[in-house]
C-alpha cells in the first residue's frame, strides 16, 4: 500500500495523499533539511533540551517544506506559514489562501503528513506504549459510552481500541484547528474495529458529524493512526476517495 512518490506530484480534488517518514536521519540529512527552515523554526528547534528532539523537529518541518514545495512547484526555503491561535499551520505569504490543506503528526521516530485540496483535514499517530492508565484516561476524556466499551475489553484489544478512539478524536480536533484545547469528550466515535471507525456526534449533534469521515491509516502493529477529513459528500462516498500512501 505504501509506495514511492512519482517524480511529479499531482493532487486531484478527490484525492488524499498520506506520507510516512522517519524522523531519525543521518547528521548530513538533518543539516541539509535545517537549511530550509525559517528563522522562527530554527529558534523553536534550538529550544529543545535533548539533541534527538531538536533533530526530529528539524526533520519533521524540513520534510514538510520539501513535500509542500513539490506540490507547489517552488523552493522549500521560500515557503511561509501562518498559524491560528492554537498553533495549527497553514500556507502564508504568496500562497496564503491556497486550497492545498495539510496536517502532520509524529510519535517516537515516525511522522505522518496528510494533504488534500479544499477540505479540512487532521491527522494523528500514536505509538502503542505500555504503562498508560488507559481506563483512567478514558474515564476522564471519553464519553460515558466510550469509557464503558473500553472498560469491558480485554488486553491487548483494550489498548488498540483506546488509541483508535484517541487518534480519531485528536485528528478531528486538529482538523478544526483546536487541538486538545478543544473538548475531547464532546466528540463521540465508533472505534471497535478499524473498519467501523466513524465520527458519531459533535456536542451531542449527529448532524454536525455527517460531513466528517474518519479513515484508519495502515501502519505497523506498534502504531495507530487516523485521518479526519471534512467532505461535502456522503460518508460512504468519502470512504471511497482515492487515498495514496507515499513513503
């Protein structure tokens, strides 16, 4: 399912492109990507205490610039970003208001990027780490019905179901630009299987969720990831949108 990108990138209105990348690259690659960053991005990178975290930030942002530049046929260095009050980036400068939408998420050494045209989208990936108080977190942040489902599941399905639910919620919140500052327990999703993942309601309003589609992203067994996208078609049609996965 994951393939090498073509030499010339074309993103059609009915397509979603998902990119997967490794944040742990050679020193030479990190230094090369660092040259594409803006002054404020370099300052952000330098605020990281641990060198690994600094380098992963550089790779994540440098790779984002590289991919965006390929879609826009420009130089990565020339790209400018604008941010909403919660820090969600969008194209600025000469490309301010451009229909190309993007979002990114990383966990451990893996980074994912989502791209589409004219649709809000959010993406979230989580590493399946042990030791989390899954039931406690679910009780605090999930709806009563979601918590009841999580509580009854046995391991290891409990962990997988929890992260399917969590990534679905966070992907939606990132798509609308609120991040976790939004009320995560105001969103209800179905999440028992990858195929059944769906946004059910927003603030107890099922109609508000009607134009949102949730899509599981196939990864290794160590990660769970979800894409949320707002479409002006039915959920069934959205599920059949052409999804391309690039490595």
